[in-house]
């Protein structure tokens, strides 16, 4: 199921590139002139609480936008227990994504790595990562799969639009997420809409809610509930 969640996240979400220094102590010890402008926030927690608060607000982009105006498109921060360099610059992000794995080593918040597991595609690097990406890419480039997904997507869209009512607001983002979820579940595990898919959707929603959470795994916390749903 781990790879299933990865595909869902890749298909539904796109996020700002967050670059963590391989040697995190450099952000604390390096001269300020060698680092982008920004602030590390409070001791230990940094700016994590504000980042999470914005992520679950009606304006999730406000955290990045406020700092972009103050510091520019690349700035330093402290999120999820790690001094962090954040880039919302397309050219910088492209350079990082296309660079050799020795130049930039992927690192992720503890909450995300716990949810994805040590065997997740997110945690592998180098030739193994390229091989896995190639296999996944080849799978989704299959002409038969493309034709099947296109047909099923059309069917799900028509069914969804058929349930819309003139006297009720339609939230396109929610509708798109629901359709994408149904299409991917059908393509990956051949599960049709019904009680099982609805249960899986609720579990998936509980699971992804922990991706933006404090890395505290005790009963009652968001991360704990997400791990139970995984």
C-alpha cells in the first residue's frame, strides 16, 4: 500500500521545494552572508506551528507569500525540527531537481518519513531511485492503461456532474480530488466505487492529514491517527 499512497500524493498534490542542508549544522554555524535572508523562529520549534497553521487555513500559501515579500523567493527558516532553506523560485527548484544526487540529498520531516516508511520511494537515492522512477513511468505510459484511464475518467466525470444541483455550490477542487482518487484506485487495485472505496478514501484522508503535523507520535496526536490509518 506504500507505493499506492505515493502515487496518490504525486497525482493530487504539488508542493513547494524545501531544501534541507545535508549537514544541517551549517545553517547555524555558517556566516549569515552565505545564507539567504530569513529567520529560524523560536528555539526547537522554529516556525513549525505557523507553517502548519497556514497549511490548514483557507490561505495555505500565506506562509510562503509573507516570507517571499520580506526575504525573496529563497529564504531560510526552521520547520519540523530542521533548519531549512525554502525555495519558491522555479529556476532554483529546477536546478535542484535536475542535479546529481551527491549535490542535494533529499531529506523530509520526521512525520512524513514515519508515515511513508523506510522502504518508500521518497527515501531512496541515486541509481535505485532512477530505476524505480523508470518502472513507474513505464507503467503509466502504457497505451492500454492510458486508454483505460481516459475512459474511466470520462465516466466518473459524467457521473459526478450528474449529481450537481443548481441550488448547491460546487467545489471543483474537491470534485477533482474525488475523481482522481477513484480513477487511480481503479487503475492500481481494480476497486470500483462502493463501500470499500469510500472506506479507503476516508482512511487515505486521515493518512495524508498527518503529512503536515508535528512529529509527535502519541495517542491523540494527528501523526498517531495517521499512522493508525496507514
